[in-house]
C-alpha cells in the first residue's frame, strides 16, 4: 500500500505528500501511478500446447500488441504532450512579459516625448496579455498536457501488464491467457477478432509501416 501511495504521489501534479512536481519537465514521461514491476526473463512456449490458457501463438499475439502500443499509441500521446508543454511554456513566459510592457507603456502616458508610443505600447501589450492569459488559463493548456501524459500512462500500464505476463516463467502465476486476452481487448476497445487481426497485420512491420493504432477508445 505504501508503494502505491508513493507512486501516486510521484505521478500527479497535486501530490499526496506535499512535494510538487516540476511544472515544465525536461523529458516527457507517461504518468505512472502504480509501483514498479520487477523484470523477468521471457520464456517461449509451444504454439499448440496450452498452460493456464497460454500458448506460443497467444504469446506472439501479445508481443505484437505490445509493440504497436509502444510504437504508435504511447508514442503519439507523448508527442502531443510535448507540443502542449512547449505551448504552455511559451504562454507562461509571454503573458508576464506582455503585462510588464503594458505597465511600462502606461507609466509613460502623458509624457511629452514618449506619449504617443507609450499609449500604443500600453494598449497593444495589454490587449495581447489579456488574450494570452485567457487562452492559457481558460483553455487549461497545462491540464491538456497532463491529460496526454496520463493517457500515455494508461498505455504504459497495458504494456507492463503484457510484459509481466510474458516474462513470468511460472505459468500458474500468470493471469489466465484467455481471460487476459479478453481484458486487453476490452482495454483497447476491440473485439477478440479485431485484436488478433491487429497482431497479424502488424507482424514483422517497422514503426513507420504500422498504420493502425492499438486503441479504438482514445
């Protein structure tokens, strides 16, 4: 339970223990709200013989789904999160700068030497500052970034769930293969046949050749 609390505290911008996250992180990482799982060495299975609902064919299918999630879905949300992070940085800097220019211009209003340009500077900079602040706070740009980061975290959780089952050597400690396949399909908003078709269509393809995203929900 303590590991879960610490993971939640680290994942979200309103932490439980009072240590604030970095507002503008250097690297965009998925939000991870679960404890770190131990890595194990993968063990291959026979394609026909089944152990706890698992066989080689299902392992190959889950491996392909794992690759699509990592290369397409998670990568896309991290890319979008990076764009909104840059936009949020730009707005956070330009808002105060424009407000300062507007205040500077208003300070020189009435001056015989600088009156005309001071009025223009004050009006234009004040109007732009108002637009920037309204867009930043009214548009919740920072929360959009957090939304993309959390979505990437969801796909990372599905990734780790698949990986932890594939690398578990004790078949009895794995989730039942048939139920796990159904769970992954539901998490991605697909039927079992659609999940299998996705795995088959992405088999052996590189990142640029994969056209379809794994999830149909987001």
